[in-house]
C-alpha cells in the first residue's frame, strides 16, 4: 500500500437595575442542545488528506478557540497528507448566537482583507510519511477584529467556488460582565450520573436594559459544541444579579474520565502501548486491549477531557518532525446485534469518521488509525441505526467525573444587529 493511500484509509455604560428584588419573572424559551448546522458552519474537515487540525489560543493547545477583543491570538495548524504545496485561502464569517450568519457586513466586524492566502507552510522533515504542515494566526498583519461574537473560519483552495476544506468555529469576547457558576445537586434520578449547574451574570458597569429579553447563554462541556446547551434565558433578576437558577434544566451527563494513549516516542513504549515496531511504511503501535467500563466504579485519572496534543519526544520540532504512526485499537466485548462501534475524540471533531469504525474479528473489535505523534484522549461510542450515538453504553457515567465547562454570555440590545459576547467563564466540575 502506498504511503498516501495508507494515510487516506485510516468599554462601558452604567448598569441600571431596580434596587428592590424583582419577582420571579419567567420567560418562555426553549433550552436546547446545539442544533444541527449548515455543514459549512461546523467544525469539520472535507477529505481524509487533512489531518491533525488544531485551533486554539496561542500557547494553549488544550483550550477552545476563544480570544478577547482587546488582545490575544489564535493559532490554526493542520497537515496535508497529500504532501504537495497547495494554494490555500481563508475567509471569516461573523455569526449570531445560534451560528447563523449575522447581518453585519465584512467592514463592520473586521479591518483588512478577508480572502487571503495562507503563506506559512513547511514540508515534513525526516518522517516516514510525508506531509505539508500549514499554520495561520488570527488576527494577523492583514486583518483585525472590531466586534465580539461568534465567528467561523473556512479554508478553501478555489477562489471561485470557495468550497470549504476545513471549517472551524471561534469566539471573540469582551470582558464587560462577570459570569459566576455554581455546581448544584441533580434530582434523585440523575444524582449519581449527572452534573447540574446554576450561574449568574453580574454587570455592574455595563447597561442591560431588559435582561430577560436581551441576554442568552450557552454552556459547553469539554469544549464540545455537540455537548452544549444553548439559548438559555435568565430565570429572574435580583438586584444587580441576573440569575440562571433552574431545576433539572442545565444538566450534563458526567461520563467517565477519558481513555488515553501516549504516542510521543518511537524509541520506547509508553504505559498503554503493548507493542511498538517499525513497519514497512510507518511505525506501528499496538495498544493494550480495552474493555467495557460501563459497570465499573468511578476511578479518577488525570486526562485532557477528550482533547489531544501534538508532540514528539524524538525531536524539537514536533510540527514538522513528528511522524504519523499507525495505532491499533482493540476493544474486548461480545459482538453487538446491530450496533456499530467507533473510536471517538477531539482528533476526529467528535464525528463518526469511517476510518474510526471498528470491525469484529470473532473475539474483539479492532481498527487501525493513523495519528500524528502526540498524546490522545479517546472513548468508544456505540451507534445503532436511526439513533444518536451512545456515549455511555461502553463507558458509563458518574457525577464525580472531572469535566471542563465554558459559559458564553450573549447580549443583543433592542434594535441591535448582532449578538455581543459580554462575558466568558471557564471552570471545572470539581472546582469549589
């Protein structure tokens, strides 16, 4: 098998509030999971030659791409396993809180050019599998942002049709209000398996005329838009505090700590690697077999909450000297009657990629996945026909699990044409 085929197979106004406590003013709204989007607005890759796509604040590879309007920088990096030089371009779209394109024109949310070529790229050096590595910084010398809000970034290679090859979401925020979260108790049916939150928005020097109408929140678990609740309206206002204090509404399955594997060295086996050898076309890592964890008690294990980091211990330039290796996954369970099993994680954008689908060999499920040297979190997901992926069937769920959460607070004043991001809170479920 050829190398390429192998790779492919596998600022502010005064705040106004009544001084007395307002009664519990309820607003009719729909608390909902993140709805399916136009594919061009989701985090996705179109083609198996695009690999190791990372988008994060500069120097923080485990954080989701959020930056402050007053400063900060985001880094997009990815590899092309075709290993040739392509003319790649990028474009940016401002979006509303529900990820639909906003009504703002380009000149209203940014300064500079919006269809520029990516000029930073470098061929892999001394690797078994060749690739071309690309990087893009935002903002850069060609553009800067003037509005907060949701944004989408699209990479394409055709200036005429602009069909996206890679898409990524990011958020630009303003520090205008404080978001204060609090872990609370779930009801009796979910007490042992779920995590529930209340939170409040405090904006002492920023004017919000009608909080119950103008403010909405989104909360994400482990940086995942597919594990998010959106369109959350305040329940009531108490003095300067805008309260999101619901019962059995802002609730997430705790899950379990993620499985993990260290593929950072080709010179020695890490804890989860049973066998390491150099094959004809790549390094082959055989991982120790995994088992069904759904019936096991909770066990703390420091993980990256589903994320991954590109790193090679064998070189000082992991971006272009890190090799692609073949990781062999095995799951020892009985064959399912009708469901399929997938390996899932941030490294595949939490999507059901064909090369992550496992096959039953008579004794266990297995699959080979081509991964760039690094540290990876993953889990096993079961998919039945016409049903949503089941993340708990083989993993289980516990309220004790350490998860990261992000709350994004949106404000659209009466008559405004876009949703402003006025506050961000990042916290852990174990945070006191």
